[in-house]
């Protein structure tokens, strides 16, 4: 059911992309200013356009919350040619998005009912950076939630396909690729890793930057995915919430290395 829900979310996303392309045909740049054109502000503007309103100032004044700070820019962005054809198509796309969201809501309710006895595990998993409630549900669905079948955290990481192999001979390291693993869990870990490293004040963000500086961003992202898999195993195995190590974890672990790195930085003189 979580896999089907993911497909439904993608379908709703595709309709939103088609809606955005339809608006581009009018010359309006609404998506450049609103991160979600189907949100409260975007929806109010689109409904007014469908109803026949064409004045950019009046349309921009329909925005809500923080979006009202963008009213001057929105007035310029809403200067386009919105025809009856565009109104028909925009109505169609909005209705399709609503239809998909309705189906998704029924899946949300059904999945929540099936996982009613796993609330504590779901809550603990949601404390891991980048995971959240939906991610936690996918993790339980894909792994079964029982870590007894995985002998260690590394076993789970390998099963998920985020444990790079070691290939070294005569002191020469060769590229070690990750195995295919569970594609659904691996996809989730990739998304979670991207979200996690955006928070600069976390251990995972610092870890990513350290690895990226030596081995590149792609390998660093896989390394973060590996860390997340280990965190998932520990959270479910120990029945506990995620523990944030903090940005100064590496400094505490190896203060001499941190001091050498600090002293090697170039200094400027007057």
C-alpha cells in the first residue's frame, strides 16, 4: 500500500507539472514566485482566473500569509494572456489533482489503521533527520519493522543497497559500488539524505561536507544514506528516538586532528 501511495503521489505531481506548463503558455510566471501553485495563495489566484478575473493587482491581492510580501512582484508575474481555453485546462488539472489527493487520503487512513500498533516505532523513526511520518511508514512496510532479521546495522544497510563494497589490493583502493538492494527503501534514504544535509547545524550535514571535500558530493550522499540506514536499525532495534550527535562530534572525537586542520588554514596579514 505504501508503494501504491508513492505512485499516487507521483501522479498528483505530474498533474501539477502539467498545470505549471499550461500557465507558462499564458506568459504568467506564477510558479517563479510561489513554491506551490496549488497551495492556498496559488489556488485562490487560479480559481479567480477561472472565474474571469484578469486584473493582475486584484489577483495578487488574493495571496495569503507570507506570500503577500511578494504582491508587487506577483502583479508583474500575472501579466499575461489567460484565455477561456486556459481556464478550461486549468480547471481540469486542478480537478485531477484534487481527485488524486482524495485517493491518497484514503490510502493514508488505511495505512495508519494497519500500523496502529506501531505508533511508538513510527514516532521514533520520525525523529531521524529527513524521515518524517510518511518515511517512517515506508520503512516499517519495507523492513517489517523487526530488526531481529538483520544481524547488525550494516546488514540492514547492505540489504537496502547503501553499503559500498571494499575492493583493495596491494594497498590500492578501487571503486566499490553499492548493490541494488531494496529500491523502495533506497529511494527513500536518498530523499531523506538530501533533506538531512540541508540542515547545516546537524551531525549529518557536517559529515556530508567532510566526505564531499575528499571524495565528492555523490559518494558523500551515499555515505549519508548509509548513516541513515544505521540510525534506522538502532532506532528500531533499541526502541528509542534518534540521538543527534551535534556539529562538534568530530572535534570531540579527534581534537588533535581538528587542531591540525585549524592550524593548516591560510591566514591573512595586514
